[in-house]
């Protein structure tokens, strides 16, 4: 696996890629970047106005016209995901890429103060929703020649850290989900990997580190080499890996 990747223009031509949390932060940049490299992107997120703004930006730039799926992962049920899978199949005939990027941080708090409703919301959005969505989309992904599923992890999903409670546990679970799927589909064309973005200039990072100067952080654009690598055919055969978008 490389530590940098210069994506050739058009590397995602003819690919259909769904991005969760596509309205803001890293997901927004990934959606616009995938479209710039030729993909038709399906923008999924909670706030419709943010998705519409990303849609407009992509269309204004002359990239392939995206689709929008407004969905709150907190309340979404198996039926929502199955209906979405049926719609993608009918509209596009297949799904080539799935980027699980949406995430909820919650609030950093001492273990003794972890609040059950917050814990459950974080597990629902960060883990259960990704599991249910992947389950529903596997048949549509298998209609692609080289399907790629990418989960979003974190440094605290590999080594626990004080006060990161439910968010960190959800990221350990994300790594587990990725490993289990990668192992089950090991001798198929479906590849499954994790990206650890590293400290990145977004509103989530600002919420976790309110005293930090955002100008000192990498931007979502700086991470895109790895997102493009994993979504493009350059990464065929790479599976079961948890990769750093900001390698040391
Ligand atoms: P942001 O908070 O900027 O963006 C998160 C996105 O997820 C938003 O578009 C948000 O939609 C969406 N989302 C949140 N809750 C839901 C929900 N219930 N249903 C649908 N969509 C939802 O975060 P980042 O861009 O910083 O983070 C992206 C990913 O990267 C996350 O998985 C995060 O854990 C991970 N990460 C980020 C790091 C960083 O430093 N920024 C470091 C390590 C990991 P809306 O705006 O509509 O609420």
C-alpha cells in the first residue's frame, strides 16, 4: 500500500459511489473530489440543505450529475436501506464504491459520566447504521466488477484514550466490522478497508479540541489521495487494511 497516490484524471470515470455524511467536512470534500475524477456520486446525509449545496457545486463544476439521499442514520431502519438499495439498482444498475464517512462524536466525558442515550446514538450512527447499510448494499455492490467499501476509523479506534468513551468504542467496532467483512469476502472481488483520517480541519475536530488553531491542521483536501486510491482500481487486491491518510 502506497503512502501517496497521484490519481490520474478520470480515474473514477463510470464509477457510482455512495458517500455518507456527504454534506460537510471530509465527506463533502470526498464527494466533490470523486465527482471531479469522473464518478457519479450519491450524496447521503442528514441535512438536506447541505446536500443540495454539494449537489449544486458538483453540477456547477460540470462533473457528472449526483443523486441525493436525505437520511438520518439515527432513525433509519433496515427497510430504508433496502429501499435505497433497490433505488440504486434501478437507477444505476450497480454500486462501485461505498464510503462510510458519517460520524457522531458526542461529547468527551469521563467514563463515570457516560450517558446511555448518547452512547446509544453514537453506536447507532457510527456502527449499526454502517452494518445495516452495508448488508443491504452488498447485492448491489456485487453487480460491480471491482466493488470497494471504505469505513472511517480514528486513532482512538486503535488505541483507547481517556474521555473518548463511546466514540472510541464505536471506532474499535468499525475496525472490527471492516476486518470481519474483509475476511468473509476475501476470495471475491469485493474489497473492504478502513481510513484513519488523522487530525483534520472540520467542525468535528473543532468540537473535540476547542482550544486548537484550525489553521495548523491538515485540510480534507490533503487526505484525498488515500480516498481516491481506495476507490479507484489502483487498490484492486487491497483488503482488510486500516490505512492512515496522514502517514507518519
Ligand atoms: P463532520 O462533523 O464535519 O461531518 C460529519 C458528517 O456526518 C456530516 O455531514 C453530518 O451530517 C453527517 N452525520 C452525522 N450524523 C448523521 C446522521 N445521524 N445521519 C446522517 N448523517 C450524519 O465530521 P468530519 O468530516 O470531521 O468526520 C468525518 C469522519 O471522519 C467521521 O467518521 C469522523 O469520526 C472521522 N474522523 C475525523 C477526524 C477529524 O479530525 N476531523 C479524525 C478521525 C476520524 P450533518 O452535517 O447533516 O449533521
